[in-house]
C-alpha cells in the first residue's frame, strides 16, 4: 500500500525521497508496507504498519500499543513489560547489530548508548539511508557502551541538551562526587536517597555503589523488575527491594543508600537526605542537591556525533532544537530542520 506520509516535512525536503516523512514519528513507506519509528500517536497509522520502538522510556513506547506488528530489542520489550505490566503482542525482536527486511527496505538496530537495549534505527531504501537516533549517549557508562555513529544521507537526531550551555563534566568525576556525598551523608547518621529514572539511571547508580562501596542499596519496588532485566543481561547488580523484609529492615536499621524515582514524594522523614541525578542539574534553580549525571549526549557530543555521521540533511527533535540548528549551520555548514515533538526540558521528568 502506498502511504502518504507528508504532513510535516517542508515541501522542499520532499525531493530527497518520496517515501519518508514525519507523522508523529518517522514514517517510511515501502511499496507494500508502512514502517513507523517511535510513533507518539497511533490513530493515523494503518493497522498493517510495523511499529519500531527505540527504547523503554515512556515517551518512546507508544508503538507497543499499536495493533499491528511491533519490533524492538528484547531488552526494551522486557523493561517495558517490567515497568508497565503490559504484555506486547505481535512482537518480533530486532537485536542490536541485526537487520530486518521489508520489500526493498532494510532496518538495522544500532546501539544508542542511552540505556540497556536502546537502539538507533538505520533505514536503507534503494535511494537513501536514514539514521534515526532516538535518545543517545555518546560516552561509556558503568552499564552501557557509547552510541555508535553511522554514515547516512539523512540524520534524525534528538537535541535534549542541544544548547552550548550543557557541557557535562567527565563521568568519573560525577561518579566520585555522588559517592562522596553519600559517604558524607552516612557519616552524619542520615540515609542518602537518590531520585533517578526507574530505567537506565537507576541501574547505573546501583552499579556505582556496588562497584565502589560496600554500602547496601535499597530500591523503590518500581526499579525491581528493571533491575532483574539488567541482571539477566550481564549487568551484575546487587540490591534489596523496599517491599522485601530484608529491604525494610536495612532501610530501618542499617547504613544504606536508597534509590527511588524522580517523582517519589512519599514521606521519608529526617533520617533521609534527598538528591537528584540528571543532566538538568547544570541549570537547576531549586535548592535540592543534584548531580549532572545524564543518559543523553551533551552539546559537544551531539555536534561530534553529527560530524561523524556526515549527513546531507539533518532533522532535529526534542529539547534545544533551534540552538542546535544554528550551531550546525555555523560550525558544520549543515542546514538542519526541526520536527515537532513533545518538550523534554524539565528537571522532573516522570519516567
Ligand atoms: Zn529516553
């Protein structure tokens, strides 16, 4: 079925290829089928479309509710299931480094470095190669390897921290600062409590304390299922759930670190000291303690990544899209365009 995907891309860009568009997510029409990458709404997708999900954060997983076929890495499907208790039907795994073929079009999953199982998708039609990054991180962490750039004609890239203001310190320094803060807090008889995303950052923090201290880590039960998926996939994690007897007892009577979600407002009492780990810490105006530990690329990493992909055309979504667009013109001579998306510019994101 030929599918008209042109609703948002400007008219002049249509000369690139008559089969690629942005319709609440990247849409590619092969002669017989529609491929939709990270769709954020489903009502305009044909039932026989294939939905691709880049990673398990809630702002990218709408495609798992599509009635037709779904593809992601197995880890992304498992983390989504752990977080939402949602079974994914009509599912075919597409593992990192592997290809799926649809008529004359190939889709390859490539490591995005953002969290376990996170993928970029390289879509190759007979005329054009498109790289859709999803969320990317361009440095190694304790739980992930850096995103891999790929040569492409068209690059569609996130710009969460696409402003020159966002330059993250070396990760080892941030790790050291977090551990020092936790040890200092414990020395005062207070339990350090870190608010982080339940999937990705949470497991990195657990790994940090497992690797460099002997302090027991107790977690909000929402992290429990995701931890198990990480553990099953080779990330050796040790933790106690706050719903287990051991976890409750440790939290009550022992020196420990407590890891919970960004929006957890349950009353913890004076025995606890809260802190946050997020890239937004660089711009946070609140008095809360916050560490600039991000699962996203900062500005310099984004520019470097784009340079390595050497695209003819760049489309940007999310965050500081306009600032990145101006910088690409000035530094690389690349004309970039912005595609509309939800904003992701707050310190207290909910996933
Ligand atoms: Zn994400």
